[in-house]
C-alpha cells in the first residue's frame, strides 16, 4: 500500500506538500493539489481514516433517475444497497451528480478527497465525462446497467435484458401476436441497446417478422408514447412492448385516446413492475426487475471488488408478471 512518502518520492516534492494536497490546504496551487490527488489515486493510496472501520464510507452516485419515493425506480435500488451495506458496518452517502460536477471534479480524486472506499453509480450515461475515467480507475466501482471492459476494479449489475425481452415476446407469440412493436428507452443507453438487440434476436428465434418501422427509441417517460404509438397503430401493430412501465402507461393512454380498447384491440407490456403498474387501467402486464435485490447485488459485487475479488457482471433474473393489459390477438 502506497504511503505519503511514496507519493512524495514519485513527484519529487516534500512529504509536507503531499500532506497539504491530500488534506485540502490552501497554501499550495490548485494544479499541484490535483497532481498530488491524481498520483495518490494511481498509486492506490488510502487515508488512515478510510482504513478505520468506524469511518468506512461508500457512495451511491445517481443521475437521470428519481429516487425520493417508493413509487420511483431508484428508491428500492438504493434501499437494497443500504440495507446490505449497513449489515457490514459501512456508511453510505447518496450523491446526485450532474454533467457539470463531472467536468469540475475527476471521479477518482473526488472519491479520495471525500474518503470513499468504493462507489455504486446509477443512471450515468455512456457519454458522460466520468465514464471515460471509470474505464481506468483503481477505485472499486459498480455500474448499474453500464459496463466498461478490461478493468479489474469495475463491475456491472443489472437484470438480464435478453431473458426479460424473450419472456415478453414468448408470451405475446403464444397469444397469437406477430406484429409486435418495441417502444424503447433513450438512444445511446446501454440498456436500450441491449433491449433492441434482445427484441431482434427473440423475434427471429420465434419466427416472427421484424419491421424496423415498428421499433423506436423514445425516452423513459410516459409522454414519449404520443410521438410513436400512432405510427405503430397505423402500421398494424397488435402489441406494443415498452422498455419501462412509464412508457407503457403513456402507450395505453395514447391507444385509449384513439378509441382502442386494451387488451381487446391492442396489447401492451411494460418493463420494471413499478408500484404504479398494478394500479393502471387496465393493470399492466410487465417484466419485473427486483429493484431491492438489484441494490443488494450491487453492494455484494462492490464488496468483492473492495476485497480484490474481480467480478465482471452480476445479472438478476427477469420475471413475467401477467395482468390485464395483454390478451389474445384478434386481428
């Protein structure tokens, strides 16, 4: 394990200067402080406080996702992570991040300055500033629904999207649907790319025709449905598979606005099984992600990485929840 003297020797500066850089003293330049922090991270330095049990801290960074109430996707994920971490006497901070923060602060030095041993990142986008830095970080890090290759310090946790989408296609196929549309999440998201690939693969394996006009990238909000569902219906779709329950909620509303009955005229399936899914009219058939267990799995993956046990991916099983928004194809 690197010491302050090791860092000083590497940089050719005094031990006292390294100490000032690590502790935020204001009598050295910002450039020198950043150099000290970057070198400390590169050499695997941890502070004495970080090594004490009573000061062990982990961070959950969250972006582009709501998590304030149990109706929101991120709530149970964070809850599960905290429940597992507390059992092993870790303190957990939850920090909302923005693109501006990622530009202002380098990921690894932010972790070191704030005394975090490891982190779980939720909702971070592929093009975000920190993603490039995480590709080479030495800090134990777990990404939700995101993956960087060839870094022994970084793991991935998520639900098996291929299995989830296949469960939905299999069910719709059994109901006689052949013209199945996919209303996906945001373009440029790893999970959206996986679900599109899974849809194409499953349609092919079921011997169903793939019409690219029946696939679209939207956003993970209900409002996006109004831009795509009318075209799907005009092109003869009898079922719409949505990449989230909120998208499905918007799809049902759009179908009903056009005078169609769900599921008599059109079937709709969501993804997530948020609490709102069971309260929709009609109640939503969906692919369940066990969000609390996802959070616990993220903690256990991170715990392994902290102990230098490299885990690449942890995938949870998906589950088909059958409700009343799907029915036998009548066209």
